[in-house]
C-alpha cells in the first residue's frame, strides 16, 4: 500500500497548463527522486502534494496521501496535515527561515501546532540534536548559522512531528559539495530511521543516483520515464532521459592549447579585509581572504579554479580583474599591473547570472559592444563585428536589435560570451559561468567554449564549484581552500590522483553518476 | 545591544551639535536686526546700541553660540525679543498643545493604517485590496485644510458635537482638552494613515513572497496565522521608518491645521516669530524640533534593533 499516490494530476495556473497527467507513487520508507530541468514542473508537483500551490491554480486528478484525498480537503484540514503528516524542506536555506525568530521558536512552532501533548522546547532540542546541531543553542538566530546548519534547522522543523512523508525540494542545490554530501546522508538516515517516505526534487541526476530507490524523470509538465534507479540509469528508455544523462556526463572535445610565455602572473598575492572594530581602542582585526597566492597563466592555457564558498576564489577573481586592492604581492598581465587601465581591454569576464549583468533596457547591439569603450577608438566595422560576434556564439545577427529578456538563460550566457570576446581579449575569466544553467544547456555552452578555443586560441580562467565541469573544460586546475591554493596541476592528474587531503575530500563529496569517468 | 545603543547615542549627540551650529549660523546670516525691529525705524542710534548690549547682540558670535547652547542645556532658552517673556515658557505652553496633538494624530493614524494595510495585503488583487488602496489614494490627494474645514462644517456646525476651533486648555480637564484636539487630530491623521497603510501593505506583500512564509505554511500555519506570526515583524522596518518621519512632521508640520482650528501650537508660534523677527524664539523652537526629530530617530533605531536581531549583531 503506497503512502503517496498521484494519479493523472493536471495543473494549470491562470489558464497556463503546467502539469499534464502526472502519476507517481511512493511507499513508506521509500526514496523517490523527481528530476528534470527548469520548467519541467517538478517543484509544482511537490507543492501540489502539500497543496501550497500559487494563487489561481487549478488541479485535476487525484493526490492520495496516507488515505487523504488532498485535492478535496478544505484549507483547515490541510493545515492540520501540513507539518504533521508531511514535512517539506526547501532549496534556499538562507531565506527559508524567518530571520527575526530564534531557531528554537521556529522548530518548536511545528510541535506547538500539531502535538499539544509534547513539550515544544524539549522536542525542538531533541530534533535539533538528531539533525546534528547538538552544539547549537535554541536561542540562536538563523543569521548566526552557516548555510548547511540552516538547512539542518529546516529539516528539523520538517521532521519535528514525525511526518510520514518528507518532501525535499532541491535541498542541496545552494550548498557546497561537502555540505551537500552531509545533508544527503542526513536525509537518507532520517528516512531510514523513521520509515519516512522521502520525495526528492532535484535537477541533478548525480545527487539522487546514490540515494533514490526510484527516479521519475519529468519534462514540460509530463512524466517521461520512471523506474528503479539502477535500471533507469543503466538503460534509459526515453530519448530525453538519455539526453539528460549524456548532458550530465558531458565531456567536451578541448583542442590542445598552444602554451607559450606566461600571460598572467600572480605573485604572493595577499588580500586582507578589515573586520568591524569590536572594541574602541583595540585596532580592528583583519580577515585574510587570499593568502600568498602564486600562479601563472600561459598564453593559450585553460586553467580551472575550484573551491567551496568562502575560500577566496571570488576575491582572487576580483583582484585579477583589478577591482580589488591587494595588500601584498603583484598581479601582472604581460608585465603590466592589472590595476593599470590599459590592461582592462585585455581581460574580459563572464559572470554566473547573465540577466543580472545586462542592463535590461539596452538592446543586444549596445550590450555586447560595451567593451568597445575600452579601445582607443571604436572599430569602424562596428556592425560587422556585432554580426560576427553573434554568429560565433551560435546566435543570429538579427538578434542585435532584441532586448535581453527576449532570450532564454542559455542564450543570455551566449550573449555574455559574445560581449566578452568582441574585443578579442587576451584573457577571459569565466566566473561560475555555467553554474545556473540546466544540464543540457550547460553542455551546449561548454561545447561552445571548446569551439571558440579551436577558433581563437582562448586563454581563460574558469572558476567553478562544479568539479565535473572543471574537469572537462580545463588543462590545469588549482584547488583553493581558506585563501590558499592547496594543490595545482594538470587537470586529469589532479582528479585521478589528488595529492592534498582537501582535494580528495572535494572529489569524494561530489556526487557522480555511474558510468562517469 | 548595549554597544549598538551607545553607538546610536553617540551619533545622536554629534547630530545635535551639527544641527545647533547650522541653525545658529543660518539665523545669523538672515537679514534683519532684532533691536531695530523692536524699537521701530525711528530709534536713536544709542538706544539701539543699549538694547543690543542688553540682548547680548554685541558679543562675539562664538560667545553667543556657547551661551545659547549652554542655556538650552539648562532649560534657559533666553528671552523673547518681542514679548519680553522667557522663551522656555512660551515653548512649554505651545508644546502642551502640539505634543498631545501629534501623539493623538499618530495613534489614530496607526489604528487606521495597520488593519487597513494588513487587510489589503491579505486580499492582494481582490476587491478589498483595490477598495482600500483607492481610499488611501483619496486620503493622500485631499488637501488637509479642506478636509479640516469639511470636518468643522459637519461635526462642529451641523452636528454640533465639537467646537469649531480653539483649545479648551488642560485645566478644563483631560476630556475637554482631548475633545478640542479631536477634529484637528483626525484632519492630521487621515493623510498620514493613508501613507502608512500603503507602506504597510507593500512591505507586507514583499514579505509574503519570502521563502520563510512558504516554510511557515508548510508547517501547517494558515495563511492568516503565517502573516501574523512571521510576516508582520519582518514587515515592520519600513513601517517604523515612516512612523518616525510622521511623528516629526506632525509635531511641527501641523501649522495649517493649527491655523484652521485656532490652536496655539508650535507651528503658529514659529510662524508668528518669523514675521516678528523674534529670532531667539525661531532659533529655540527650531532647535527643539530638531532635537525632537533626532530623538525620534534614535528611538526608531532602537525599535529596529528590537525587531530585527541581525541589526543587534551588526554593531
């Protein structure tokens, strides 16, 4: 007898169809993963189970949770079920907790709502201990905790009343790999200990490969394939599942780079941040974000920089771009310090969020020609340059008159690359440039970068927290931890035979799909 | 929290010092000699000089600034050029009208605005929301002197519930005094309530979209309970800011309403003093208002910290 069964669920919001005839089931103690790319309707399926759908949603079909017909219940009854029979964990631990309430108050609130027989404070302490926060006092506020700790608080809130079903919507997407591994282990342990059904929503197949009993693949609001995890991963039937798996394991064909003289030299770079003064007459302390970093990038070399959040890779990137003062050492490009304005035209950057880095009121032609102001005089063949830059990144010259909102996320990242390459910089910096993209789009962008390497002998620094991406798109890799570069070397060698314990830890924590290299 | 309070207190004193210097400097450069104004244009030069000496106008500027500030600290605001009475007494009399009026209006405005804003936010896009927002639009658009006159027409002249103007005085009893302040307070409160309700609504709507509201709902809280328990406190920061600004405005800005209702308030005092070149009164009342604004801001800063633990940590 299944705990949750969804039968022929269709959903539309304000008349727009979102889900079409979705069916899936989950037995007590079972872990089922719903996966798919953005817009596939996986999160809406989860919200439909909780009946927390946005306004003006219309759902038909049936959702049966432990004998309750969720679509037919009134709001009052639903309120008694949410949090008690089913708990939910969300993607963003940073914002999923109320910032002005203590974690104790937030965890015990669930207990107070559903279990008047229990002492809320005692129960809150118990569940926080269970999720591994035994050293954290109930009186702490969310902003005093790390992202991983906050996600544990959210999990504690969800399991406080011992629900039969736990829904986790992208629970680790916003976390570092090592934290991700810990949270996944915790979720799996809790489900096993309590015999809870666990419905995992994720875009990352690798995350669920190791923990889900069954996988449901969704696309455009429909279930395209469902099956036991090993069978589905080993022998996917639907072409979309096959494509998704291929994209997740995507390897680009990177041409051999022509290594020459050093282009960028980073020598003994130190960046200290002044901490807020804690006492009036004691000098303010400093935090060393980048600590004695040394490396060279040779012309034609593709180099990766990996590390977890807070390791200093963003600070180092900004320092290389000349946007951050350094307290020691030097960064030079072709022998000129990067703080010199003449160096700017030789370096361009592609950021993670393409939409955020474009002025929404400018047309593409203006956006991608922005770097022209770095040149002494704008090129005469202005329009030809725009057309060829757009063609290079797989867009059409006609797109020049459009606005950024008219493009998809992947196309916007293509525009960002076009903008970076239009003045033929000597060094390109990709700062988490593919992290926000769906796997299939990510694969296309990685192919594009490889193509551009072939065409223009690019030299780039590729910063990412995603090891599998760095592995395929770089010749050399540097691993950064707490402001220091703890290991660097030829990418394949580092991945195959990591020397530093931290590198090993990162590689072990990264989820992999069976069959990946 | 203590460090936060001390820091805010320090900034309060610095603001006061800068403000007092500015006010003194501006009044100094303003044209018009109080002595010649008091004695009329036919005054003899030696009489003028004698009066200037008596008023202390012949002393060096820095000395006058220091004695002005020193006096204020001890509650001595000097003597009015025009009426020859201590300024502190004049201010005290007026303050007993303006301060209760401001508090009264602020209370009314809060009582109207909070439920209206919360109601509108909880019914976003529905008829109730549109209705409340339409009403606030009207509330902002109506000139308050016109609204004040309408109030007088209806409640004083037709219904005869209230007197049309004047202040009964506190010696007639709290009820009588408050009654004579009621119509002015309503006239002052209405546009403030309209603004506050809009701020409350939009601030709540921002909070409603936050992830933690979804978490609250997933715990099993109803929409209304989630709004009250998790939404309100998070929505308070912008509302507190506006409340602080409104109090400062109500304290000094009621001059038109004071005129309409013949109330002897601070606004009228400052207006009359400016017309009469009674600079010492202008100076003192301005300083007092600045003091009130800065103190209110200080209180609002403390309220922020009480509401949001993140501010307590960021000392």
